[in-house]
C-alpha cells in the first residue's frame, strides 16, 4: 500500500499533498516537506500555502520568511483565502514581497520576535490581501481589514468601513473581530444598554483568550459599566489577563497584591508582576516600582533601585516619574546631587504637563540653581494657564511678576493676579492682603488687607495667622484685639512658628493688654531664642544683664548676648522676597522633598 501511495504521489500533486499529511502526522516533517514542495511547484495552491507556513514555522525546513512570503503570494494569487489572510498579517508585520529588507539583512529571531530593527508595516499590502480574503468570507481577514481602516495611515482610515468589517468578523465567531467590534461600539456608547452590548462582545473575545478583551472586561466589571459591578470578578479577570500577557492587567494585578485589595497581600508576588509589566514597557508599572523602592516600607528605601525604575518610566514618557527623578537628583538620594540634572528632568516633566514639576523647577531656579533660560518658559506656562482661568497658575504668575522671575518685575501686575487668584487660593489671599496693608503695587488699604489675611488665617494658613495676630495687636486695619492676637500667636507657636513664639513671649511678659505670665513668657522666649530668633536672644540677654529672673538657667541666659553678637543681630524675617520658596508649592531644597509622583 505504501509503495502505491508513493508512486501516486510522484505523479499526482494532490496525492503528494495527501501523502505529505500522512508523513507529517507520523512526525516525518522533512519527508513531508519534500512532497509538499513537489505539489507546490506543480501549481497546487493548497500545497503552496503549506510550503509557505513550513518556512514560517521552520518545520521540516529552516525558517525563511522571505521564502514563506513568496510561496504564500503564489497561492494567494490563485485565490487561496488562507494565504491571502496570512499575507495580510505578514504585511502588518512589515513582511511582504515589496519589503524584504529585514530578511536580506539576515535579521535573527522568529516572526514575532519584536526585533527593534523590524521594518515598518505595509498597510497598503495588508489592505489588498485582507480585502480579497474578507470578501471571500474569511473572518480573520475581516478583522485585519477592520484594523487597517482603524489604525492605518490617516489617508486609509474609514471608521464606518472598519465597523462593518469588525461586525462581520465578530458575527462569524472571530475573537479578534469581536474585540474590534466591541471597541467600535464603545466609541459611540452613551447608555447602559449600549455599554451592555460592548460587554457582550468583549465576553466573546475573552472566550478566545484575548488578554486585551479580558482586561477591558475587568475594567467594565470593576466600574459596573454595562455589567453589574463585581470587584472580585474584576480582579479575577485582571489576573487572567495578566497571565495571558496583558501589561496593563499585570500592573493592576500587581498593585492589588501589593495593597491587599480583594486578595491576600503578597509584596513579593506584587513586585514580580509589576516588574514583568515594567520590563515589557508599561511606564506606569515602572513608576510604581520606583515609588515602591523610594518609599521603602518594612525595609529601608533603596534609592538606587528607585532611580533605575523612575528613569525607565521617564524615558517611556511618564511625567510623574520624570518629576520624581528630578527630585532624587535635587536631594542626592540614590544619585549624586546635581541641580542641572534635576532641572533637566523637572523640565521634561513640566513639558509633559506635570504642574507640580513646574513649581519645583521654579523653586529650583529661584534658589539660584538650574539653567536661567528655563525661567521664561516656566513663567510663560504659568501665564498661559492663568489667562485660561487657572487660579493656582494665576497665583504663580503673580509670584513671577513680584519676583521678576522670567519677566520684568511689576508689583502692580503681581497684585492684580494675586487678586484674581485670591478667589480660590489661600496663599493668594494672604499675599494680596499683605500688599494692600503695605501699599505695594496697590493703593494702601489696611482694612481690606486685614480682611483678606483673615480669610487666609481662617483657612488654616500659619503665616496668615501670625500676620493677622500682628495686625490685631497693633490695631492696623481695625480695632486692636490683644486677646485674639494672643490666641493666634499661641496656635502658631504650638505649631513651631519661631516668630510667634517670640511674640507670645513678649505679650505674656506684660507688653500687652492680657494677663501676664512670666514663667510662660520666659519659656516661649527661650524656645524662640534656641531656634535662632535674634530679638528673642537679645531680650533674654538684656534680662540676664538686668538680673530679671524667670525660671531660666542663669548660665543659659547670660550666653545670649554672645550669640547675638556672633550672628550679627540677624533676625527672622517674613518679607515678600521669601514668598517664592514658601508659597510656590512649599518646597525648600535644604529640607528635601518626599519621594512620590
């Protein structure tokens, strides 16, 4: 029987094809390929298709993508639908008869290796072959054609045509078509019923094991969009999608394990999933890893590791990671302190729209570090957003005008922008009030200024509380109120405000219309003096020289005149020039920022 089959195969292409199938089932791929080649050379389209797939998969013959394309094209020209669909796929991967540069250059790796040198997709070729196969009823080709019309070059895009072919593919049972049709429906979905249809087709695609469909279905299940909300089921879908290779799902599943959300916390497993996603190019996962190592936890922070992950995420376009990397360079955590490198990454983050990075960069520049040419760019972004109604940007632009940062100094315009920002920004209320009281850039109005400062104080701003207490003590902008001033100074002193400690000590010493308390007065003066307040030091020194007793160690008090002399009488100030470092985000380089994105 075998002899007769071999004889028939030597004369009949179809018999050769049949014998090749028999040999392939027995694992004799090389012998099967020889018979396939004979049938293919005889012009049998199915054999040509089989030869092409052998070259693609390296079965019975060394892998050769160029040969694969050649044989598939011969079959496709004869109307072989599977070959046409396969060619459409290869064209999307940049492999076609018109683009064989990669094979000629001897690129290693499989068809799906993702080699960085892979050629550009041939959308025209893909459309040509996919349309032929799709018209003949190939569900796979219909999905490919839908993709070309959705994601091809602008001149080829046609969403209506894409929707038609995706729907045809989905109805025919193709998972890729179901996913494409679900995404097409999602573009226009507004009602719950419409989202339910999206979920239906995502389920069909998920049954085919498509990781993107599993992930998106998880998102809808988590949010209760088109399906009943079910966090546990959503997490199960994220896990399945992660195991199928969805990088976005690996991020979600990894974060769930880290945080113990609807699953037992597992730091090691969570970090491992984040690492998989990050190494595959998921920038958000890399940023989370940087944050994880930067914060530490049960173990001390590992800033070197954090730096590596933030750098990877920043290089992939993550604005928050770029800002975090800049802050690491600014503080010298995990890397040598480098103000220029810090400014570089903060600039990148700011250009990507990270508003806090803009503020950090401005603070850095105002401290005298970084590249001066950045000042005008930062100021321009503040100005643009301020003009569009952003109140925080209006305040920051006011700071730029008040300080002459990236623009000519103009206190009048600064006051105008502070006034606009004061409608919603507490710092602006305080500084606009200060300018009114002092008559800087505006006509003096102590009463109005006191009212604005009071608003900021009521919102909890410590500097505003101290300033209001001073106005109440002096009776500026209204009647004096020493009792209220004492209370405000007390709040600020308890919170660590050095100037308030001194003021509280003086008021309790009998310098105000409140009951004196010498012991408390000495305690607060001592606290202010120990924190470098020159006037407090001078006062304690004078009291020591006069022999005033207040429960202090005489050796300590007698030392204050020498400390004052050594400091040159330097006092703690609260001038407008300090506004930039205190109000543009609250960051002072010498203190060091928290590590977060």
